[in-house]
């Protein structure tokens, strides 16, 4: 989706937000057992965002493509706030994760079943906006992107994020995070 309609003219920037990917720790340092994969989301909007939408009185969770995660009722990112996502094998260690990464108690932590690729992949935050009911009674959902990136271990000057204990940190929130120039 474009930020603004531009019939007969060049396309505008991509519509993005309010939920953005703000940090990606995709390739942990394998020499440090305390270095863990995670993803951080941030709400750049002025209002809280509930991550389950009601579409025609049918609730459906936002999704994160790349880690195969769907949010459930009660998942909210406050205005100006963030949420940190970890692999679901760490569910029993939430207190230790908060301590290790200095995550405030007010910041929600959620867990996903997927795995971020150590080489690079598309990660997309998707908001449900419509569905059709198929002949077998199941719903086919359609989503719009809130944010997406196609990170890569070959991005220039980002080698410390490739298994050396560092993360990709977002520096440009004006459009989707596809290019390496949006990250440091």
C-alpha cells in the first residue's frame, strides 16, 4: 500500500506503521550461551495498538511472517511502547530474559515458534483487514503490511550482527525497513 495515492504520477513511499520492527537479533553468538535470538517491535503511533482486529465482528490476530507468529487477544503495544519476542523454548525463563536484556516489567514479552534465518529473510508485521468465506466454510484472510524488512547477512557494514553478538537496530521509521540504509 502506498502512503498516498498518486494517479498518473510516480508512486509515493510505502505506507508503514504504526507497528515497526525496531531490532533484529537474528544470528546469536554461538560462543555465548546467553546470547539469544530476538525481535523487538515498537509502536510509533499516538495510541495503543491491540494486536487482534475485529473484522466484520470476527476477531483475527496480527501476524509476523518469518517467525510464523500470530497474536492473541490481550496482546497490546502501548503508544510509544515496545514488545520483545523470543523463541518459545524460552517461555519458562521470562524473568531471566528481562534481567539479561534489561527489559522493564511494563514491556510485554511474547514467544514465537519459528526461527529467524542466520542468512537473511523477509520478516513482515501484518494487520488483518478483510476475509472471504470459502465454499468449505473456512476463512481466507487478507493482510496489509505495517512493516517489513528483508535483512541479510551480506548488508554492508553490518557484519557484527552476523553471529558476533550484535543486533540490527532500526534508524529510519519513515517507510518500510527493506533497505540496509534503514538499519545500523
